[in-house]
């Protein structure tokens, strides 16, 4: 989902992780029926035909021009498929899913927005034992586990651990009452810092009409799986092997706001996420080590690990 202590001043104190939790604003769509996996598989860039119970697979939804419209985490729970997406794109994504059902297919789509919630707890491994009994649970990579009435997934990022919990929205107050003291609610700014520090993209990046390769998300595209919206464009781009844009993290000597800029040497820059002196930006040319915009100096660093939110 790269360490730069200056990036996450509020989340790291003397290299110690601040304990906190973040309530995501994401969409939930449930698909069920004997043809639901096949149907969803036609619409996404990844292949989920062999997805197992409690396994999750990350994927993208793209338009006919190959541009990203939404990112998804797809979780199988028995005979149901749970799709976690971006709330900003939920209406169009759900419309696409429903409209693509063939007349003779056994597929039912349900809207889970407001019914389900995803909460992330962040801290050290030692801290997060306070949340769930990690030592008593066997959790495999890309798999969720059942803990009481909750679904749980653990991710280790450098010295930080993150526990994602999916639960009924009506249960949020209960789980927060049960956690030990010292866990602060992370506001949007705090979560943005966590994203930038750990190379996690969000709808702030997806909304810019980009190809998966421009965001370093080629690993979520399976060109061998068969047709899906944008597949021909993706195949053509892979054969050319050259990108016009690429996502990167920047550090600057002064605050820079979101927006499009042109550097002193003519490079086009699009700042998609900004914390002031650091964030994510899209750049057309990586030849210059330092980019100059008026009196602002920007240095870029490639993201060795890129994750989706």
C-alpha cells in the first residue's frame, strides 16, 4: 500500500505510530445468484471466476475508452459477492452493473449503502491486539476472517498495521465503545496523510479520467481474462509500452494546492492529492529531478508500492 517521516507528522511521533480509527465513506453493493460471479467478471479488469469464500480481489471498472471510473475490492461471502467501491462513483457503477444483466441470467443486485460500514484501525501490531485477538485468528493474504458478527482483514505496512472491519452501520457505536482508550478518530486530513505516506490512491486520483497504467495499477488488469469495458484500449497501450503520464509522490519547499500546472521547462503537472508540501501528482516528463513552478520547487519520488482505497 516508503517511509518519509515528514509526510505524516500527525500519524508518527518519534517514529511511533499514533493509534486511531477511520470510518470510510465507501459504497457497498451486493450481488447474488448463480450467474453473479460471471456477470461481475465481465465488467471489471481482474478475473474473479475462481474467487473463494472470504477471499478478496482488487479490481477496476473502466469506460469504453479504458479510463478508470471506479476501484473495487470484491469479497466473496458464501454465495454472495460484496463490492466495496467509491461513494462518489456508486450511482454510475451500480447502474452499469444492473444494466449489464442478461435477461436469462440469475443475478440480483442490492444496495448496501447505509447498511454496512467499513472501519480501519491503525497502529502497531501490539496496539491492534487490543482491538481483536489477532493471535487467535488465522488470516491469510487477500482473505478476510469472521470475528463474531464482523468481517476482518489485517494488512502490515512497514511498522504500521491496519485492521479493516466490515460491520453493520448500527454496530459502529458498540465497537467503538469496546475499544480501549487512546484510539482517536482520524479525520479526512489524517487519512489523506496516511494514504500519501503509504502510497494508497483514492477517488481523488481516479476522477481525472486516467488509464490504469498511468496510476501504476497494471497489476489489476488481466488482459487474458476476456472482454471487459476498455480491454482493447489497455491491450493497445501495453503493446506500445510508453506512458504519457505517471503518478508520483512529491515533496516541495512551499505549499502547493490541487490543480494543473506547467513547470518552468514546460512539463505538465496535475496535483491530485495535496497535504501542502507533499502529496500525489501526475507528470508527463520525469527527466528533470527538480520541477520549478514559479517559486515552488518540486521533487518527485516513484511509488514502489501502490494500493487502492
